[in-house]
């Protein structure tokens, strides 16, 4: 479903430290031994026991079916295993609060930011940017500046503009203004300004019309070829009537959504009370907050549990814990300061879409382990927990982990059996992106043949 708003957000991309001390913002909340309805009393106090491995399973609040499949497959097998049942602690990691903004009213489906709009301007052209007198006075003739923005509701761009202080004498040389989709090399629009063809001046900027087509909800950049400053563009809102209709239905939608959240809280409270395998962390449960969920779980683990290793996975992943233990013993993977996984190297930073990264300025991430499964030693978990308030979170938990680990340089053990993509390989330790039904079928084959990938029953 389309988000319904034109919101043009200038994106300031600066250098970011790996350890970011947020002095002006409240620190991340501590991991909570509580459920969503009662932050203080829901979660039981665990008895002190030592575990070889703590398994943290990142899970969304509404993924009841996936959690139940895990409980009936590899987790059930674990609890019935004579050698492993007392050596492993498995916890689902869930945000204590759901987002109180309906998905249709968010800036994007991955965050909990409200599309803050009240009176959209419809059926007329709108100037996207305006330069103040202070801004104008600070611009020099030889300065080149690009303007980055994000479209959160479809628009039609009608003109591209540029600031050029020509003192009413027109342009003295040619200027080319181009609009790009983020990370794309080919321009979407081009406007050329020259001495005989200056365009039209509107509010201190010069504009020229461009070929019109709908600009979807992605990040873009306006940049020019020579001196001056790319001033922006003029646009109209696409499908304005649909926008108004959605605005009018927002109050009713919010009431229904809050009612749904209350029901979800009750179901999670019941699930937690019955299975006693959920850690509710004090985080709003959205995709963008998954790195914070992970940090809070690390803090909970260090504060409540004695353990040697921590295995992180997701609720849509196939996991073979017996194979993990066998490999730990075979490879002697039990020392300090180590990180065992399948690592992506020189992975390009995305600037658009679900994995849009606006905080990390480099073109490529440091090495990071695929999210389907990895293991870290206790001392690394302790370091992450003790520095949780200083660690900046990025767009995903896997890349965030890579950036955090770049600060301490752990020993990396590469193992391709932690699969990065959905596939089935003999001896695999993990594989991601399965439905509940697919996980059930994989485990049936595992129990029948010992390996779900080499089974005649397939």
C-alpha cells in the first residue's frame, strides 16, 4: 500500500563514529523482564544456572506461528535431548511495545514515524525548497552543493531549479541541473540553463520545465554541473483525492489499531506465561529497532545468565543445534574474543528501500555475519552490553554488529554452513527466510533421514 504524503526530507550525511555517545538523547532502555502489558511483573526471575550456549531468536510480536513451529521442531528436540537439554537456554527476543502508528500512516513500513501531515496543497504546483537570506549571503559563485531528499508519497516533478545570483543580468555561462535516484548513475531529469535560455525566476531560484512522470517513494538527489547551488524543484501531488480520503479515515484507523495492539499484548502475555521462553526488551518492535532489540537482549543475558557462548538467529530460520555443538567441539570454538559465522565482505551500502542506510557514510560495510545464525564468545557479549548506551544503531542488526565489531577486531571464523540465502545444503547449520510450513517440512525430513537436504522422502 502506498504511503500517502509528500514529505521531502533533506538528508544530512556526515561522518559517524563507531561508538556514538548520545549526550543529548535518552539512553536506550534496559532489557526488561516484563511483558507488554505489565513492564515490571510479567517475566519470571530465572534461576542461576550455567549454559554452554544461550540462543537468542529475534522474533516479531505477531510471529506466533513461527515461534510455535520452532517450539515443536528444533526446540522440542533440544529439550528432549539427553546431552544438550541442560546445556542450552533458548529465548525469543520481542519488543515490549508495538508501534502505535498504523502501518498506513507511517513514513515507511520499517519504522514507527508518523507521516505528519494536516493540510496538503492539492491541484497546484509547490516549490520544494526555499533559500533564506542567510543562506543566500553565505553562497559563493564557485560553490557546488547538492540537495538530497526523500519522496514518501508519489509526486510529479514539473521543473528543476538552481540558485544563481546573476544580478538581473542572466546567466553568464551554461549550467546543467540533474536529478538522480539515489545510487543510480543515470539522471531521471535534466534541465540546462544558459545565457540565451535562463528559464523562469521564482523566489530567487531559476526554474526550467522537465518531462513529467510520477516520482515514486524513494530517495533522490538534485545536483548541478558547474557553479551555483542546486535549488530544488517544483512538483505537484499525485492522486490528491486519495490522499484526502486517507487523511479523513486516519482517526478511525488509529482507534482500530490501538484495539489491535491491546489484543496483541494480551496474546503475548498469555504466550509468555505459558511457555516462559520470551524476553521482552523495552523497545518498540519495528524493523528499524531490531539492532536495539539485540543490544537489550545482550544486556539481559549478561545480567541474568551464566554462559560461555551466544548464538543469535531469527524466527524464520532452520537451525541444527546438534550440528552446531559438534562443530564447536571439532573446531575448538570456545576461546575468548571470537565470532563464528558466514561473513559478507565489502558489502555495498544501500541508500534506498528496506535496507536504506543514512547513518553510515562509507560506500561499503565492515565485515558482518549473515543474520541466519552466528556465535560470539561471552566476552564480546559483555563488551556489547556494557557499551550499549554508546553504540549507535544502523539500519539492520547484521550490519550494526559488523560496525560494532570493527571497533574491537574479534577473531573471525568463516563458515559457509551458516547459509546467507534460502537454500538447503548437506550439513548446514542454519538457513533463512522460511515460512512456518516450510520449517515444519524441513524438520520432518531431518528427523526422518538425519539431513533434510539428502532425504529420499523429498
